[in-house]
C-alpha cells in the first residue's frame, strides 16, 4: 500500500490577510505607540484569529495564526473543500452538480389528478401539458 498522501486543498499565506494594530494592556512604554496586536483573516472561510496577549508582535503573530487556523469556520471550510476535491478526483459529481441534475425538470416526476385518479407523469410530459395550457 502506498503511504503517499495527495494534497487535496492548497492553502498558503496569500489566502490570508494579516493586519497589525495598536492595542492596550501590557507593554509599558510601547502601549499605544507600537503595533503589537496581530489579526489574521482567511478570506474564503471568514475565519479570524486575533492576539493581543503578548508584548511583542512576533509572539502575538504566532498566537493569532494558531487561532485563525483552529477556528471552527476555517476547519469547516477546509473539510468541505477537501471533500469537494476528493469527489472531483474520484470522478464523482460535486454536490451542486447532483442537485442541478436531480432538479432538472426532465428528471422529476409529477403526480396529477386526471378524471378523479392520480397519475404519475415525467417532467417532460408535465412541461408539454403546461405549455398547451399557457
């Protein structure tokens, strides 16, 4: 068995916005002078990780990053994207494609009452009936 795992989703620093800001709290003379607060935002999932716990930007940067990638929005997005890509690699349709196909009028069945009895007809038969009425 091959133990090599294929990467399903690629995420890198370009998928995130990094912001620095001034923050109160610990810091002595640095308070309100140096931007030690750090915030990461993952644009696709909306996940946000922010840290103002430490006196240095470097320490807050690491903490904000960890918070962002462990946020429920990011982990949920990552699982969904991985599942979509796995289905694509397996040659399966995406969920959106399956819904579009199943909701195609030609694939739907309708029940109509004709002469007091319920009858099942296909979507194409239903469309031709409604076209005649209109």
